[in-house]
């Protein structure tokens, strides 16, 4: 018997069978343990991570939320290759963007920024999920979509400007009366600097003003040939 066997047995009892030894305080922090082990010795978790798919599909909201929070953190971290190595688990995680519970959908959307910034190879998947969530029946979910995109833009504008879809999502939400405060969010909270698009060779998405006619974004005059997008 080796450490891999006993580790797998421990997590199988806790995650799958739900058998927690109350004498072991660590049982209550099983997700924290998985997260730390992934950094220390990820090979130990090769047979453990697939078990999390069961938690993602649990009938208990708190179990799904816990698994979503853990995997969102692990998948989205810079230099993480988990989505590549555990594609079935990745697809199961993406399915939680459509979870019946609002809190879980919000949790998924809130981590979108980290995926967009850290994982170019996953941007297509994340953009597709945001496309659905921007039309979510819950106002708070739609608002979180806007927050995720504009926060991404503040940290790395090219990530958003290279995607006409992401710009279009924000533009559409400015027309949403119930989420119109996203414009106020842009004006008061983000306060990004003016972005001058001088280069005429830039793609259309890099030069587009996603807020035409809106108070949250205005097109300013600049030198001839300049394209200016300012949110102040």
C-alpha cells in the first residue's frame, strides 16, 4: 500500500460515500486539502479529481457550490493545465454555469475574469457560457456578466477588445433597464483611463465604441484618424 492508495481511499470515503470521521477535523476542510495537494503533489490527485464530478451533479446545493468554488479556483489559476488533462471534469464544470441555483451561476460567472486573463485556450468556452448568462432571468447574474467583462478590460483591455462577442455582451446590457446601473459601475468604480486607438490597422473590435449614445462611454474628438474610446 502507498500514499496514493490511502489518499484515494480517504477522498472516496469523504466525497463519494459521505463518511466523515468527526474525530478528524480535516474532514471538514476536504476541499482546502485538495487545493493544497494540487500545488504540492498533483499526481496524488489523479484518481481523486474525477470524483468531484459527482459533487458537481449532487442534488445538494451546498455540495455543488463547494465543488464549483474549488474547481473554478483550480481551473482558472495561471499555469493550470487541469482543464486540458481533465476535459470531462471541465465540461461538467461548465455545465454549472447553467445551474438551477442562482448563487452557483453567480459563482461561476464571477470567476470568468480569471479564465479570460489567464487561459487564452479556454476563452472560447467561457465566452460561450457568458453568452447564455447575459440573458439570464436573474438580474444579479446578468450584472455579474458585465462586471466580469469590464474588470477583465481594466486589467488587460486587449483580451476584451479582441473579442467582438464580449464587447457586444456589455453593449446589450446597457440597454437592459434592470442592469442599467452597469453604466454607473463603469463610471464610478472602474474609472479606467482613456484608451486611444491610434493605429488604423487595429481590428474593428479594437476600435469599436461599445457604448454608442450612452452616458457611460463617449466618443471624443482626437487628432485626424484617431479612434478614441473613453470611459470616465
